[in-house]
C-alpha cells in the first residue's frame, strides 16, 4: 500500500542566481506536488524565467539545492534533467521549421526518457512511433497538418506543435513560459481545453501574464517579485491578497 504522505515532486532550498549586480533569483524555497498545475506570476523582471531555467538546467544556480523525485539534480546538465523527466522550457525555437509536423513530433517521441531499453524489431518500433505521433497530433488537433512543413503553420498552430512535441517526449514536468503570448482569444480558449486534457498524471508549471488564463487553470499560484516569492496560495486566495495587489495586480 502506498504511503498517504504527500511527497513533493520537486523542491528547491535557498536557490540563488545573480547576473552581475542583479539578484535575479533570491533564496527561493519552493515545493511542487505531483499532478498539480502551478501558476507563476509576477511583474516583468521578477525572476520567473530565470527560476524555471534553473529548474530545467538551462542556467546554473550560484547556490542552493534542487531536488527532483528525491534526486539532487542541482549540478546536473539540462540533458540529464530532461532524461529524468523535466521538459525544457517551452519555446518557439524548440521546433524545426524545415521538417514536417510529423517529423517534429517523431523527434520528440525519440527523446522519451522511459523508452524500453530492450531492442525491438524495427517494425514494432516503427508502429510504436506512428502510434505515439498520431496520438499527440490528435490530442492537439494537428492531425490534418502532419505532412506540412512546420514553417508553413500559422503561429497558433506552431505553438500547438510545440505542445505536441512535448507530449511525445512525455515529460513528468512540463514548464510553460508564457504559452499564450501572441495567441488570439479563441486560441487561448482552445489552449486552456488542451491543457485540461493533457494534465492527467502530469505536473505543469505555467508562467503567465494573462491572469484570467492562469487563475482559471492553476491549482496553486506562486507570486514572484524582485527575485523572491511574495505569496503562494490557491487562485482565490491570491486574488484577495493585499501584498499581491500592491505589488502586481494593482487595483
Ligand atoms: N541573461 C541575463 N543577463 C543579465 N541579466 C539577466 C539575464 N536574464 C535575466 N536577467 C535579469 O534578471 C532579472 C530577472 O529576469 P527574468 O527574465 O527572470 O524575469 P521575468 O520574471 O521572467 O520577467 P518577464 O515577465 O519580463 O519575462 C531581470 O532584472 C533581468 O534583467
Ligand atoms: Mg520571463
């Protein structure tokens, strides 16, 4: 029988990162539960992107500790963290414009961290790849575009393609940095539905300036300001928090 104690998927202790004289991330103690959608909000320059780059390993921390699934990953390079299940920060640059939609998602599928190491016949492997890519394309509504070049897709569809690639990698932790940037109202609505569909047994960190979007999706919200954590609560609690209002939400 499994223990009923909530074990955090990821935690940080006194995490720090500076750029010259700027302390971008300051003494952050953070804890994330398996399966939650965590919103991270805060003013420009608060340190949100730097913080998640420290988690994914894109940036090295100056001091402090990061533990993922019980393993100290503080000194590990990004590719090792990706193998453990932390998705690289969501970015438009993660897709290859000169490859087809299918090929882009196939690359993601080949990066799966939990691939069986047993050698399998080529035909099995190929069928498996078709299945994984097909299901990711259906889930993101991109099936129609499988033979198109990624470069030919409209912006909103390229962002869906990034999600499809990430789904194919099947990370334990998705980190999405301003995923709704540049999307239309309709596309944001579709994106919300998509995140709800893919959330089962996945953990998602969602950095956003679009507050209705993040308040609608997140289980908990962390507010950052000047490199530190200003407040942490469920979306309702955050919306009535006086310090948060003063620092970020305004009136
Ligand atoms: N590569 C870098 N070199 C120098 N300074 C940096 C670098 N990256 C971030 N900073 C500085 O660190 C601080 C935090 O920046 P960061 O990008 O993490 O903020 P953010 O919360 O993601 O902001 P935004 O909402 O605008 O994306 C800022 O003062 C920024 O200027
Ligand atoms: Mg940022």
